[in-house]
C-alpha cells in the first residue's frame, strides 16, 4: 500500500470511527474542504474538525472505490443515513508531508432520467 | 504516462471531439455504463455509443482532475452546457486489454446548504 493509499484509508476509517484525534492528525493545518454544489469552503483543521463533529450524526461510510496516484486520490463512498444509501465522490490532495491538504467533495442526489433514452437503458 | 492514464485521457478527448470511431475503439464490447442517480445502466459498446451520439449536443468537457492507478481511474470533469458549468465525477475500470469496461458516473447538482454551519464556512 502506498503512503497516500494508507493515509486515505485511515482518513475514512477515522471519520467513520468518530476518532477525532486520529482524524485531526491526518489533516494539514491549512486543510481546505470544498463543497462545489453549495459553493461552501471550510479552511483550517479546527474548522474542518468542528464541521465533522457538529454534523448531525447517524451516518455510516463505506469505501466503495479508492484510486490513488502520487499525492492525489479519489474515492467513491457509500453513505448510509436514515435508511438511505447515498454515493459520495471525493478528490483528495496530500501535501509534501503526506497530510490531507485539499478535499473536494460531491454529494450527488437521485433524479428522474430525462425521456428519450429508454431504448438504450436498463433501470435497476 | 501510464497506459491507463493515456486511455482515460484519449477517452475524454474523443468524446469532446465527437470522434465516435476513436471513442468506440477505446471501449470493450461489453462495456457497462452506470448512472446510479437515475438507476440507469447501459450495456454494450453499440448502445453506449448511441447514447452519447444521441445526447442533446452543446456540451463541452474539460478534465479538471484525473487519478489513475493500475486498471482503475477516477476523473473530475467540468461540463459546460447552456451557460452553466457542472461537475462530473466518473470512476472507470479498464479490462485486461486496456479497454474501458465499466464507467460509473455522477452528475452532482447545486443545492442550498443546510442551516447551522455558517460559523464554519465561507461561500464562494
């Protein structure tokens, strides 16, 4: 396992475990968390820790896929929350010390397919 | 550039160029395209080609980030369409011959942030 793979694996494991000390140790001081869908940005380890600690609880994360190359990683998680399963797509960059420096995260929601492609698709 | 990096780069370039011959050559016969948000699945090269060819045109794709490892890749695209810019998160798997065998794609949409975290976030 490369260092980035281990870091990203530990990052999600610490979050799922609500192990805030372990989670905080993986973050750069100046970590930036981007949520492009809401145009929100959280800057700095303390704010990002608080964001996660204060987030309404009850969620559980499973890593469905992780791809890592050098200091870059992308993960696809499944987030179970209130009887639903939502996908989460995250792009993570590590700094030179191997700490998580930038996270850009997407929370795609279900929607109805547009008409006109029924002849090509299966629904599941 | 690894083979998977080159393949994924060529995949998006061919799609952006509407070069259907080049795009088709990168696909496994039994390629499967998954859209978990709509629970749609498209199976086979011919159907997946037609899906892309028939998709209402006017879109332009830019690769914002690509992460590749072995036969796995993840990309974050920016899709410009009708004056909007939408992110696209895709997870691609290549087969043993280096052809694209599975693509799982997410199209996250903008939404309003829930209240209660204004003290931690910046909007942009």
